[in-house]
């Protein structure tokens, strides 16, 4: 996404400094490391895209997107077919947005603007009305309470080995004691490092990982029973209970919401 060639030499005008588009990705798409001089907001429409910034992974749950401040080096990852909005914002217009990568909620107003711009295929605002819409969209994102990281990682060699193994196979249900033996450590040491580096317990982190994978699997149309099995839940009801308690809706209702959003788009 290219901004105006004279960016940085003038005070940016909104039409030249904000762009929005929809990106469609096939299953198994690979991404290079990227870095942009502008801010970028990534808002999934269907599927789940996961962004890694330094040692943190940012996976947006429903009605959330990932904010990347200007100059943030990142790597993207998507398991299945994914569709998402990309909003590029000139650095001079990012002063009221978070200064570090974070997950931001997308409220009803911001969501309606995204869908309207897509429906009318507006990439850059040209009319006064669309300029105002973009201004409102940036305002809505700037007042959203940021979540620092949905899925943090650790630079500790032993704990990172455990977390990366789980990212490859989120259905692995080994206990922390078993993982400690696997990396030649102790349960107490790993538990302490989880609290220190992740800000949560091992079980809380694994649930977040499974939840982020569940979003993608459900969006791809997999049956709830299959998702529960792939993610290591002993029963489908246990998975449904976790999902509803965390998200506030059932897996089937979530999948219907994703389908309806895609159809509206």
C-alpha cells in the first residue's frame, strides 16, 4: 500500500494519507517480514490472521483488529482462507492511536464504516463525505481500549520451546509437569516463567491459543465436534462451555456471525 510520494514533506491531507482495502488470502499463504513507515490496522472479516511482533503474537478475536504503529516490524500468519481489511494511516495521523502494537475493539460504528467503504469500493476518500467517514473511523479506533497482546511469547529458551510446540499442535494436552520433563526443567520453574514472561498461567495461555485456532477453524466451516477434537478437548460440550464463557456466544452462533459478515461484504 503506497502513500503519497511527498509524505513527510507537508502536513498530510486525509485523501492522500489514508487507504483501505480488502485482502483475500488462500489457505496456506506465506508472508515475508514487513515494516511500513505508516500505521496499519488489520481487521479480519473471515478467518483469523495472526501477527507476530518481536516476541508477541497478536490474534484478533471477533470484533477486534490488530494495530501496528508506524515502523513496526511484523510477520503475518493465516491457517486457512482469510479475508481482512487493511487500513493504512499516515504516521502524522497516528498520534492519538496506541504507540505500541495492540489489539483494538471494532465497535458498531467503525464496523459499519468498513463495510460501507468496501461495498462502494472506496480505497481513498475523495468526496467530503468520505473524508469525514475516514476521520470518524480513525476517531473510533483512537478511543478503543487497547489489549497489549492476545497471545504473548517468551524469549526464555525452555518456555519458548514449549510454546512453539503448542503453536504447531494446539491440541497437545500434556501437563506442565510433562512439558517440564520434555525441556529438562521443572514445573515450578516453567510456571514462574509463565507468570513473568506471559503475564498469565500456562493453562490460561494454552486456552488463548486454542481459542485463536478455534476462530479460524469455525470460520473455515469445520464442525464444532471436529474443532473440539483437534484442539484437545475431551468432549464437545467442554469446548462449547469454554467458548461461550470466553466469547459470550456459542461456536455455532459465532460461525453464523462470520458467515453473515462475509455475505454482507
